[in-house]
C-alpha cells in the first residue's frame, strides 16, 4: 500500500523486488486526468522548467517521480530524485536509478549503491514494420542487420524494437558512470542477452566489453533493463 496520496491521473501501481537492493515500480498515467492540484496532492514539486509544459510532459514527470519515491521507500530511503541541469534525475545519496515512460506507462528501477554499480531502464512501444524499416540503419549495426535475414516483417520490427530499447538502457546505465555520450552504432547485440561495446568509453569500459541485459515482452511493447552489481 502506498504511503502517499495518489492523484487520480495515476493508476495501477505495481512493485517488484528484483534482487537484494534492487526494486522496480511502475504505474499508468493519464494526461487527460491531470489536474491543477495533482502535484500538490502527491506532494511532489513541479519544476519551474515544466510549469508551461503540455499535460503529457507534466504527467510523465509526475508519474516518474511518484514511482521513484515509492521505489526509494522500498529501500528505506525518503525523498524523490531532483531534476539535474542536464535534465537527468539526481538520486538521493546512497541510491541510483533510472526512469522511463511510454504510452501511458511509467517505470522506475532503483538500487542500493552499496550493492549495485549502475542501472538503466527503458520501455518502447513496438515499432510498426514500416517505421522499423525506416529506422533500421540508424539503430542497428551492419552485424545486427545481417541477423535480421530470414525474419518476417513483424519479427524484424520486434527485433529492431528490442535492440533499440536495450541500447537506450545501455546508455542510461553507462553515461552516468563514464560521462561519455555514445550512440546506437557504438554497441552491438551479438547474442540474445548482451550488448558489446564497439567504442571505448573509459579505462573500465573499453571496446569489446560485454554487458548483459534483460527484457520483458508486453502486449504494447518491450521493457529492457541493465543492472550491474558492484
């Protein structure tokens, strides 16, 4: 049961303990039900930079911070992540996390920094066959495109969506600990459960490093995540 008042624009809260010191919380959000006092009801400050944002953006932020606070509470930590200058969440001391939202669903993964080095979480709606074909070269390496041979249009689109999401999770996991930006062609999927860096990001994260990821298929899309223990 939530410790905080939940505004009507947020529904279907779910919580999951994935491992020691690693939790995931998600909820549905409805921008059309966002009210002027929804942030006050939830006791979550609205950043000045979002005061004039459209309802969709404000509801995404509210849902993400709501889930983050619930997840932190599961780890015995109070508070919510602040909005950093680079718009990335700034997590309370001793914790780290990742926030994602898509198509009315917000998801948050939060970890105890004593046990976990970094986490990255991403959700994507399944790409249509037409859009996947347009994005294929932008998102996939030559090696990954070769692996699409023999698949149906729908299978190709789903594979491209999964790789897209996994690479987004990879960026969210590695950017905070390397400070280096990298792009879709800087990593490749060589097997079903890992990504391999094609670019050196730091002394600890060199080209050739393999990073495991996990995912779950859903009716409307895919959820992927990376959680690296210390």
